[in-house]
C-alpha cells in the first residue's frame, strides 16, 4: 500500500502542469518535511480537485486519511482512520456498500515526486525502504478521492469544513510485487497515471 510519499517539486510546477489552476488558499510547503511524508501522521498535502460549484480545477491543502462525511466525532473515529489512507480501486466500482463507492465522483490528484514501498528480506530485522520515482519526471500525480466533513473545532466549538483525501491503489505490477512482499496488504501499489490521463 502507499503510506509514504515525497513531494520535492515547487508549488509553481502545479500551476505549470494545470494552467488556470485556482489556489484556494495561500499555500506553503516545508521542504524538509515534504521529502518523506508519512500517511499515518495525517498531515496536510496540496491536492488538485474539480470544484463542484465553478467546475474549475482548484488546489488546496487536505489532510491525508479520509474522514467520511457522516462522522460527527473525530476522536471516536481516530482508530478507523488508518484504514482510510488508501482506497482499493476494485472497491470503488464493484463494492456498492463501500464508502469509496459513495464518493467515487469526488476524484482528485495527489502530486508527488515519488513514493516509498518497503521490502522484507530474510536476515534483516527491519524492512528495506525503496524510493520509487518516474524516470525523467520530477512531478507526477497519483489518483485519489476526497471527502468533505463538517466537524467542530476542538478549541472554539465552531463548525469547520475539513477536506481529507485517500490514495487509490491497485494490484502491484511484477516489479512492485517483489518490493511490497509482506504484510496484510502485500502485492499492492498506488495507481499511476500517465500525465495525459491525469489531465
């Protein structure tokens, strides 16, 4: 599965890739932290999506790990959120009872410079991380789904709209099967889009 990504490109590269991209807010990226972004930290990442009102492409910071629109208590949902970092592509279309099927039209793009997968090797206590990037392409996009939920601010009680996202995964190709070879989700990889398909 994809729980670790990297984003070392400049934010200006997003606008260059998608002319007319609307920035929803003033974005800034901590280049030190964005070299290795860990999904289980539920941090913010710039996400490209089509706004449902003006139908233009927008970019905004969203938190990794979907919080479903029906959740009313984020703290009570926190243990389940680890399962919302990735969405199996098969469930989006085939499993009509899944949350992913319900939000299948809330598509987004997750810009990355690369992602990490971990390989189990005999004789090693820890898994070996592999950094995967596209040859001669410093920026590419992983498909995702996003969710919008209204939750109370813990300090003020004010209701705030929270944007969260998940990365879509698929069965691994022959190379990634060798790398992602252990764990409950072995043999999975993020879905990779050619740039024209991403557009």
